[in-house]
C-alpha cells in the first residue's frame, strides 16, 4: 500500500498546494486580471475531467499501474514545463492543461486503486487514507511554498509578489514530487490492481479430494 499512499501525498502537493502560487504568479508576473486567471483555472479543471475520462481507457488498453505511472509523469512534465515556458498566458495555460490531465486521472483513480490493492477487509480504510494523505501533502506544501516565496522575494514581508525564482522553485517541487510518485508506483506488485476475486475464490475453494471438497463423502478421512 505504501506506493499508493505516498503518491496521494505527493499529488496533494501540486493539487492543493500550488493553486495559490499559480494565481499570484499569473497576476504579478504576467499582469493578468482575475477574469483572465479564471480562464486558466477553468482550462485546468476541464483538463482534469478529460484526464479522469481517459484513465479507464488507458488502464484497459495497458494496465492500471501503467496508467497511474503515466498520469504521474504527465503531472510532472506539466509543472516542470514552467521552468522554460512561463512568459505568456498561453504557455502557462498549456502547462496547466498538461498537468491537469494527469491530476484528473490520479484524483479519479487513486481511491479505487487503494481499494483494489488493500488487504482483504480494509478497503474502506485504504480509500479514506488516500484522501487524508492527499490533504496532509497539500497542507505541508502550502506552508512550505509560502516560506519559499517570501524568502525568494528578497523584499519586505509586506510585499505580495515574489521573484520569478521563488515561483520556479515551487513549480519545480511540484514537478519533482510527481516524478517521485511515478517512481514509487513502479514498486507496486504487478497484479495489485487486478481483479483478485477469482484468485481469492481459488484460494478459498476446497481442493479436490480433500475433506472440504463437495466430492468427498461426508465423514471421509483425510
């Protein structure tokens, strides 16, 4: 279970922690007003929906583990693109669309993936834990990002706009965290997300010729 929960926490960094820095970046560095920023956020949300719809298609075509890894890599590439593509509103929107596709797939799939990989009888705990770790990751990231932006500004605490370096550090952390999540998912067992119902039935079903087998006469010895 640890790769799934680690991924949830790392995804929370970008999903919950990067939204405020993104808004201030678009406002202070690109000179965008609130209406223009809402278009970027809207494009990001639409991309998340698309990612959520694409996940079952990719998962069916390949494997659920491959789809999760691909989604994490997509999030990482979207945020790391800010390091070289951050001068225009179109470029920022494109970065967020790429990150949104991966984020949407992860948000939609992580609870189900945790339930599928959880030990028998603990699916509810595993599913709830993904939301908890995601929230914790976002909370820690918000605090850390605020410190990074203030320190990088090199200005008085009363200033609201940070230097470009501070924002690039934030986006690099988001992208790096997503790539770490992708690496951790490599360690998920190959059949962890498969349909284990048949396997469990095989394990529970009595073996032919045993005292529990329907073919064995009642009271028969070992």
